C-alpha cells in the first residue's frame, strides 16, 4: 500500500509500552532522533511490533507544526 | 514555551511554498531525512520562515502512525 | 506497507479537486457512502490519483469522533 | 448542531471498550465496513454509548489520508 | 447531533478567508480570545459561515497539546 | 520556542487525570470556558503539570472544526 502521508520515516523500534486501549511506540529514525507514537493497542498487536523491529513513523503533513527558537 | 508534543525534530528549512490559505514547509531533520508540513500561510509569515533557517518539525504523539513492510 | 491506522476503507475515487497546496479527494467506500479527504497536492500527484481509480481512505482511530442524534 | 467535518458516517455501535482515559468504539457504517474510534472515556460516558446504538463516525477531511495498492 | 469532541467553544465569527480548497475561519470564543480554524471551502459554504454569525470552534481532546512557559 | 500552531490559549490547570499511556488535562482558558486535552502520560510528567499551574492549550488550526446550531 502506498499512502498519501508525506512523511514515512524508517527506523528501529526502541520501546513498546501498552496501556489498556493505547500503546506508546518509540522509533529511532536517525541516530539519536526518536519519534514517539501513540496507536491503539490492537493496531500494535496486529502489526506485532516489538523492540528491534524495523518500522516506519508515518505522519500526515497537516499534522506537522513548525517551531523556531 | 515548553510544549507537550513529544516530537520536536530540529532541522533546516529546505523549502517554503505558499498557497492562498496554507503553506507547505519542508524541514531536513537529519541528513537525507525531510519532514513535510502544511501550516497556515499566516503562521508561516508570523514565524518568518525562509529557506536555510533553523526550525523544528513538531508532531503530537497521537498523530504518528506506525507502519511495517 | 502495513500501517497502524485502524481504518482503511477501500473504494473508488469520485473526484479530485486540486488547489495550490492541497487537493480535495472524494472516495466512495460503499454504495452512497463517500469520504472526503484533503491531502497535499504533491501527494495527490505522486499517487497519480484520478477519477475511477481504486483507492483507500485511511484514518487513524484517534481522529475519529463519535456523534449521536 | 451542524458541523464542518465533511465526513459523518451513520452506523451501529459494535463494541465499546473502555480504558482508564480513553475508550475504543467500533461503528459499522456499511455492511462489513467498520470504523474504529478512540475517544475520551468521559465523552463515551456522556454520550451513553452502548452496543447496538445508532451513531455516527465523524472525521475531518484533513484527517483522511489516501492510499493505493 | 451530539458529538464526542470534548471541546465546543461558542463564539462569534470574526473573519472568513476562502482559498481554493480550504477556508480560514476565526471565531472569538471569549472576550479577546480568538480561535483560528482551517476547514474545507465546501464545508464553510455548506454552513453558510459569515462574519457576525454565532458558531462553535470544535476540537477533539486528542488534538489539544499543553504548553508551559 | 515559537510554534506555528495558531491557537495557544493561556489558562489554569483544573485537573490532571493520568491513565496508563495517556493523561487527561483540563485547562480553564477563560472564566467558565474549559478545554480538555489528552496527552501522553510521559509528556504530562515531563511538563510537571499539576492543578493550579498556568498552562496553554495549544491547537493547530487544521484541527479546529466549526459548527453552527
């Protein structure tokens, strides 16, 4: 599947912390650059995510803000 | 200001393409890793974003999906 | 690519209306049930979307609200 | 109330799974087509959602991505 | 329609600026407190929004970040 | 940090309810006007949010819908 989301950052799963409904997943997309995601617990289970897996952090362009110092 | 968004990726603005209401901003957050953002044109102007500036791509954790090959 | 977004509704592209930065895409996901999407114009062009194509409307579960009459 | 969200898909609540802060709600919006939502637990309780209820899955157009095979 | 979005701030439309696909709408929800929205142009037209109208700014709780100084 | 999110409503934290992965935070941004946020538990802890603190509810313009009666 090819998706319209402009941002698909390839990386390695660093942690998977499940709650009751949602799960927090951390992906290292570049050396020292981690992206944190909260997805449904069922999605995480369906994808079978575990530490060390290769995965993508996917973000729609309209969900990215810009900040400056 | 310190924000709850878990993801603030520091980088360099590579392009700023304004439309009538929204503007597309591309930030390189690691070598070869670009993040695309669509923000309001007025926000882009208020921040004074231009190519070569240092900026952050900011994303709320609940807006990050995870994909696997 | 297999994505964590819980909702991927398969359908047929009914219209593609480009603006300067964003494009509105309408997908019929069931008889008489259309889903409207606004994506970046560049994504729409990369995907090569045109009327009559098969496509999926993809939505993260945390972006779905519930309403009652 | 009439809302700007372009997508309001009418259906039947198939499941309601509460966590501590959020609740997962599944709505069947067409035969065999389910939409999964994560809302706050308090919203779910305020709406009084339960299996078998009629409800709408509401999504803002900018939160819909498009994918192709 | 009663919606799960926890935030529905009642106010007065201060401006409506249409683009080609999206429209920027500003609503004053308390004295001196304005909320800016970008919706599809077609939604804005369907709602018939114009300056001086009473309207609500509606936001899903998962789309609200928190910041501190 | 100066962010592109058009909406930053200053207020007082009224409640902080942690779950396992997410935390619900309520901020009163004007007399009688509360905004509800769901953020990651870790963000809430990093910010050190507690009742009575001054804080901002921050929302991207594309995440604000408009409704009329």
